[in-house]
C-alpha cells in the first residue's frame, strides 16, 4: 500500500515520516512537501512537491497514493486554511486516494472567533462528506508548547499563565507515532481518535510539575488575559495571528482540551508521555 504524508518537512510531518518508516517499507512511503530539498537527509525517502496554496499541482502529487495523511497548515489568516484543506481534499478525491486521515484538533467547532477550531471543524465536515474513506486524529495541545514558558519559569522561579481549566497536553512526537499507527495497520475507517496526554494540568499544576522535575522552587503567578494579549502585541505579531492564538487560549481555559483518552497507546503501541517526563527530558537537553 502506498502511503502519502503532506507537510512532511514540518516538525509533526517529519516525525510522522520517521515513525512510518520504522513500520513500513520506504518504497511504500511518499513525503509531500513544499520543500522536498529539506528531506534529502532522510535516506531512501520518496518525495514530491505539494503546496495546498497551489491546488493545480496537488492531483499529480497525490496520484497513486492509497492512504494519505493531511497535516493542517499553520496559516491563520481568516478563511485561508479552510480553503487550503478543502482544495487538498478535492485533489485527493480527483487523484483516486482511497483513505484520507486528517490531523484535526480536540473540540473542533464552528466559531468565527476561533480560526483554529473553526477551520478544523470545516475540514472535518468537508472530509466526512467527500466520499473517500476517512479517519480523524484530533490532537490535544502540544506539551512542547509549554517549553519556552517552562524555561523562563526555571530561570525566574515563577511560572506565569492566565488561570483556567486544565488541558491534557500531548507530546508532538506521540501524535506522530499515533498517526503512523493508523497509516500502517488495517482498519480505522470512519473512526475519530483523540491524541491526548495521560493527565490534565492547569496552570498551577504546571508550576508544581516544573518544581518537581527540576527540584527548584517554582511558584505560579496569575497573568491576566489582557497582559497575555499585550505580550503578543509587544512581540510584534500581526493582529490576525494574535486573534488566532488568543482564541485558542480562551478555548483551553474554558476546558475544551480537558479530555483524556488512551488512543495514543492504542495506535502507537506505547503509552503517551506525561508532561513531567517530557519536561524533565526536554529541560535537561
Ligand atoms: N495542537 C497544538 O498545540 C499545535 C501547536 C502548533 C501547531 N499545531 C498544528 O499542527 C500543524 C503541524 O505542526 P508543526 O509542529 O509540525 O508545525 P511546523 O513545523 O511549523 O509545520 C507547519 C506545517 O504546515 C505545513 N504547511 C504550511 N503551509 C502549507 C501549504 N501551503 N501547503 C501544505 N502544507 C503547508 C508545512 O508543510 P511543509 O513545510 O513540509 O510544506 C508543515 O507541515 C501546524 O500546521 C498547526 O496547524 C498544533
């Protein structure tokens, strides 16, 4: 069976390529990316050029592929990502792909104020109604996304975050390993999986975890939502991106990612790494 992986040079995409190559013959794996040259280091890997913003070339990029994973793009300009994903699904249908796996998010929903969850919802609906076999792998919030704040907390002794509900942070590489499980084992058609971590942590729990894994005194300091927005503005991010990040954070704080499943273990064949183990490992590097 020929497996295709889009977004193959991104961090999640490359992780997925590596996990898939560990479970399938290289001759069965095609990596599709805007930058094939970036994948030259992966020996034996077949690559094809593919850009969701240039749909004319996508049908050729997807030809001959039986199982295709679509990794979401990171383009948060309103409307852009929905069109990119929709064009990719149309191209997959035209190319005769049998089974499309979409890496979605936990809690997708129509929400004009949340470009991330809104575009995942629209893409899921498009795929479900496309006529191809489908599987959804909804990811939780990356544990990796805690790392910069964790490093700052270790340096300052205070972990600063807006108070809110806990989230079941999942390590990016565990999402990749779970997706490789879908790609390389039979079945999975019409199933929605949730790649989550093994525990849910709120901001105070993150501070406590950091104190435990580093052996240092680290306290939790409450940040206001306004301070968070001002920090993003000070970093010079464009308004659409700030709105996208803020919308995602509002959803986290409302509990949209407080969902724990065993799907990573089921699909990857190994338990999901806890935030404590990930942070201990990552902070030691
Ligand atoms: N759950 C979370 O907490 C979380 C956090 C960050 C990101 N994400 C999502 O997960 C995705 C993968 O994350 P990552 O960590 O791998 O980020 P990344 O390293 O920045 O990768 C971005 C990805 O988007 C793809 N992409 C961008 N524009 C594209 C286009 N026009 N056509 C096709 N593909 C395009 C890239 O593919 P190529 O460059 O290979 O073409 C690459 O796979 C992100 O795009 C984002 O949607 C989720």
